[in-house]
């Protein structure tokens, strides 16, 4: 998503990534990796639980969860990953966003 951030912004979208690390560790990673979008530390897993993100210690922790939430706060797309590499490509997200934008005009 980082490499296509401008494609998301051009569609009026903001990306928010939620991670399991505590604030300082999360901030260091965000800065080191030069990630341009919003990062939210969630060390107590409150956000993860709210969105029913799976935590599987045998698979190294939180499974990927990707959501597209519209301006009214409704979840319009959700993908629950079954492994750490199970993440849709950017084209999938951009296509869904284009459909949502077209339906709201």
C-alpha cells in the first residue's frame, strides 16, 4: 500500500494500519520504514477484537484483516486473511474503492 499510497489518496481514501506493537516500538517501525499513512498502535488488541481479527499464535500472531470503511462508517469490504501472506493486492482494493465511489455519485 505504501508504494501505491498516491493512488489511494487520488480516490479520496485514507489508509489506517493497526498494529499489535506498543506506541514507541510502533512509531520506530513506522519512521524506519517511512510509511506515509496513519498507523495506530493496538497493543491491548481493542481494535482487533472490535473487528474480529483472528490472533493465532501458531501462525505468528494476528492474521491480516483488511477493511474498506466508507465515509458513513459502514464496512463495505472485508478480507480476513488465513495466513500472514494472505493479503489482497492493491488492485483489488482500488477496484472496490472505484465501485464504492461510482455508486455514491
